[in-house]
C-alpha cells in the first residue's frame, strides 16, 4: 500500500486540485532599511505537507522545475517557490490551469503583485500601497507590515 | 475575481488532487445494541471546506451524483457520502483515478472495509476484528470503539 507510481510525472489538473486544497499564495512584507521605501516585498508560493508526504513535494518541485523542499515546522515539510522569474512561471501555470475554489481570488491578487514587482512599481509609494492593500485582502492572519504601510502612505484609505 | 466556471463539470484528476489534500475516508464504529455483535460500522467519505467554498462541495455532489452537503462545524461545510451503494461508486472512482499521497493507504483500508460490509462479514467476530484493526490504522484520532472491539474479540492481537 505505497503511494503508487511515485516517479510518474504529476498531472496538471491533479496539481490544480491539490493546490486548491493545500496551496498558499503569500505576500510577505518585511522591514528592510536598505530598500528605497524601507520595505521588502517577498511573494512566495508554497505547499505544506506532513513529512510522510515529502515525495509529493519533491514531485511538485520536479514538475515546476524550481523551488525548494525543506522543513516548514516540526513534522511539516514545504515546497516553496520564491523569485520573480520562478513565480512568473507559477502564475503562468495557474493562468492555464484554473483554480476552482475561492483560492482563485488570492491567486489573482498574487499575480497582480508579481506584475507590480516586475514593473518595479513596488518601489514607488503608490505601488507599495497597492501591494499592501492586496496583501491585506489575501492573508488570513493580520499583516502588520501591510497595515503600517497603509497608515504611513495612504492614511485616507480607511 | 469569482471562482470562475462554477457550473462546469469538475475534472476527475482535479477531484483526485483536491481529495488528496482535503478528503477524508472515515470508518465510524458506534455502540448499537440492536446489532448482532452490538456494534455498527459506519463508513463515510467526506470533504470539508469553509462555507465560502460551499459551491465546490455541491459540485462534488453533482459529479458523484450522491451524498449530502451540510454544516460540518461552525463555518465549515461538508460533502458527505454514506451508504454501501454510494460508497462502492466512490471506491470505484478512486480505483480508476489514483490518489498520489499517503491518503492512498487510508483509501485502500477504506475500500477493504466496504468489501467486508458488502459480504456481511462485519457481522461476524473475525470480520468486525478486521474492521476495527483497519480503522485503528486509519484514523488519526483515537478510536475507542475499535480498541474495545480488539480487546473483547482479539485480546491476543497486541
């Protein structure tokens, strides 16, 4: 009773279903004094699984031909993709293979942030405000960095 | 930014990926004095989602043409399939469309339990012991009914 056919390439539609369940499109925003506005925008795509299913994470890594597989927390492992070139490929994949749950909304916001970064627009106040606004809509947990950016640069937004 | 194409029939491979992430094959065992051995075996397949994604549960229900969609707990909704005829169809689906994670192991045990019930073998001590043994391997949470059955009918098993 193994997890059969482990070497077989994953199917794109299977991946979409799995990511609809387990995937996460995340926009990290960190204090970074060396950056022009003092903030670094760090988008990442990740899938977390119990370590017993590490094989599925390495198969995702093989499929997308990018990202890393490492420890997330305790018994949990993660497949994580960072970097604009890699994330552009991830966005392209989910443009061609549509998410079916409300995770699609997070994906659309994520894709917009990638676009903003590609244009260098996140280095301007208005671009950073847009990123922060999108990040606040995406992440379930409070995003204190995004909130601070809006207070600083868009105090009238609320 | 809706969850687009909501009326389109789900793809089998998407369903497998989604169930690899979010599905649950469960063997309930309940005290039931009217049953021959005093225990009722109640297998069920379920998928739980936040209520914002109820649409995906009703689409699963449409796809499989069985089961119910209702409240699981608080904000969470569930698509649930019970009954041997319905579950036989579910088993057949996952025989044709292979799970890729370790959930496959739970599925194989689940499929075996369905087979045992179809044969009426769960009404015998040896059949019930096999069901209890499989259930103990499947469910993450302690299954006190299964443990009691093994203590009563297969005390040498440990």
